[in-house]
């Protein structure tokens, strides 16, 4: 079921400043910022040969990562994203194992324009997991 690691997401207080660190210090290629209103974040992606790093800042006070940044003001790893071939089948399989899916398990369109769901960190050893249909 699980495919390749798509990205590791890092919550940051300032996405432009964080992008500059990766671009200027490490010579990374960084995408332009994209505001994702439905998800309450602004993101940039740091391209790597085998994966990506998603840098994300809150988009408004109601952003789901605002509370994360209150607890971790400098930022930190927020979630990991794995690709799956069939998101619907993955959700069904996970439900059958007792996995907790955030929300109703209805996919939303993620930053890459593909359906995504999030899995509760209490089920995945303290790690928020995102699944993205490949």
C-alpha cells in the first residue's frame, strides 16, 4: 500500500525566511509560495533528488498549524507524506485496522493538486501522516 516518501513538512513562522535558508545556505531550488485557503497554510516546496521538503506557515489565525507554532515558536517537523496508488482503498484498509483518520476521511485536494487525507498521530506513534494519491 505505502509508496514513496513524497515530502516532510516543516511548520515555520515565516515561509519566506525559511525558504531563504534552504535556498541561500544549501543551494536548494525552492518553489514560489502558494496560499492554500482550504488547508489554512501558505507553502513552498524545497526540491530534492529523492523527495521534497514542504515549508508551511499559517494562513490566518484559524490555521491548523497556528497552535503547533504556539507550542513550537521556532517551528519544527509537522508531518510526513507518503504516496499511495489508490487513496480510497488505502482509507478503507486503514479503517479496517482501526487507524484513526482525521475528519471523515473524505479527501481534500492538497498542495500538489491531488487528493490527500491525514492520519491521526495517536495511531502512528506520535507522527501526523498525510497520504497523497500518486
